[in-house]
C-alpha cells in the first residue's frame, strides 16, 4: 500500500475520571484503559495493592523466588540502559539515609 493513501489517525480520548482529553496510540493498552496520565498512576497503585500483593502472598516460596529473579533481571537491564540515572538515584539515596546507619560518634558525659 502506498504511503500517499495512508492516513495517520490521531485518537482523542477523554479520561473517565476527570474528562481531560489525551491522545494515546491507536489500539494501545492506554487507549483501552481510558485514563489520563495522572489517573493512570492512581490506577496502577490500586492494582498493585488490591490485585498483585494478595496474589504474590499466596505463592509458594519457590514461586516467589522465581518472580524475584525475573524482576532482578529486568532491573539489571534497566540499570545497564540508564547508568547515569541509577547513579543519581544511588547518590540521593545515600545522602538521605547516611545518618540512619552511622555509628554514634560522641557519648553523653552527663
């Protein structure tokens, strides 16, 4: 098919919650979900708490370990692709938590 007859269709969908228009790709999961970027985060948070955590709690220890191993592999790929972002995260985390693990330097003399 020639590109001269191809029409690039832009979807404009309104969020189910706040009625704000957004433009997802055609046939994507986000088009079917019907939620804007703001409410998508809230949806994922609720899904994680209400669906994934109870499901994960019911698994046997061996199955839980398989999930952990898979997540670790995905995380390693992300770190390899985003080294600078990961270093910034690690530095921020270090500075936020360094007081929690530091041994006490001075004793009270009273």
